[in-house]
C-alpha cells in the first residue's frame, strides 16, 4: 500500500506534533507500507527555517527510508494572529505545487492529513480528495477553533472563528475516515455531519532505553521538556515560584514563542541563574535528562487534549500535572532519559 502523509510538522523538528507524525510514518513503514510525507521546510518550534534548508522553495530528502517532500512556509513563533494565519496559509498554498506530481498522487492508496492547522488540512482535502479523488483520512490531534477560544486567542462567534469553524466542518464532511487522539475528539466530531469511519488513535511511541540508576539531586531538581508556548505558559511558573528559596532548580528543555521572554526574565530578575534554569534545546539524540520531578502545564482546559509524558527510566517518578489551576499527580514506571 502506498500512503502519503500531509503534515505541517515533521522530523527533524522537535515537539509533540512532529514526533507523533514521524512516529506514524515510520510505524506504517515497518508494517510494510510505502510512505511519503508532504510537509514544510522545518522551522518548529524556533519559528526559523533550519540551517541547511534556508533559501529554498522546496526540497526532497529521504529520512529513515521515507521520502519527504518539503515546501517553503512563512516561519514565525509570533503571537500575532495575523502572522500565525499567514504562516498557515503560506503552506496551505505552497502544498499545491505537489499537484504537478500527477502520476505520483494517483498512485497513493490513502492520504493521511494532519489537523490542525485547519487551513492546511482543508487545502489538502480539496487537493487530494476533491480534485484527485484519493481516499483521505484525517488525524485530529487538537480541536480547533474550540481550543483557540479556550486559550483566549480567538473570540467565539467572531469573523475569524466563523471561518475556522467552516473549515473544520468542511474537513469532517469530506474525510473518508477520521481518527483522533482522544475519545473527546471523536465525541466532538460526531456532533457534525461526518463519515462513520472514526476511531481513537493514541500513537504511543516505543523506546528502548537502558536502565538508569536512581539519582538524588541536591538541590531538588524539577524538569520540564516540551513546548514553551502560550498554552503551557511556563513563564508564569518561573515568575511566581521562588525555586531558589525553596531549595529547588527548574530545568527547561525546549523552544517556542515564550523562550526569549523566559530568557530575558531570568537574565534581568534572576541574574546568574540562566545556566541552571534554562538548558540548551533538547536534542533527540542528546545525553540524559535526570531529575526528581517532571512537570507539565496547561493554562486552561484544552478540549481533546491528551497528556503525553515522554519520560523513560526504570525507577518510579512522580509527574506533576498542572491544569486549570489544579494539581494532578500521576506515577510513571519510568524516569528521565533522552
């Protein structure tokens, strides 16, 4: 079977979205499928086109036996809604250059489309389903525009909201199959005219990690590895919790539109604490992250969201989950490695 995956995110980008899509592509390949990926030039989460890809309109490469077709996009981590919309629309437009590969498109048995971003998914549905008549499956990892309203980035009933809501319904109505990251996503989709072919797809990642000895850290070490964005609002944690005075260190790994703001705050307010509090960006092939406690944070209820803690170790580790101002605990039978 030949499969094309269309996604705004893909390896070598870091973060939950590119990690899940890369895992899906490689998983399908191990099951015997011939997999291609249509994506943009890598830029996430820094909001800058990666070194080695700059100055290009497109690039074809092979990663772990998978053909990856990349096209330019306007890269940004700005919180400005207009700039974010331009970024999404630029790739939603550029992916149509792939339409010139007529024979290749006609050879695909299935096209899997990642949503969000909604403009990209809507554009891909139009190209591959409406024009080329391919069987399309939509992978929904987050509910937009509902999540945008929850985050305060969009007003329900506004013009932009109504446009995104129309695209959302258009995607559900035209997809041949839909799979979501949670039961809540499927329940939400069921409210609209859509295919009967729907199921939950967790996309769990498999790791082979050597056992690590249990380590005690002094001072107490708290670790966050992930996106430093508006939804996570790690900046508020650093601003409001006096880690040093309570005998703790807060180690950050990741990038996003709050990264520079966090660095500036640390330099200005917590002088000489930058090296302790803000580590280098986490590389998938990097060494080892060790700590006493891992933390995840969301500023509010994100509809359809599923907790995705990627920690691996042989020792039980507490994961502190913060959501809607409440603390939730969860024990993993693993701890920190990377």
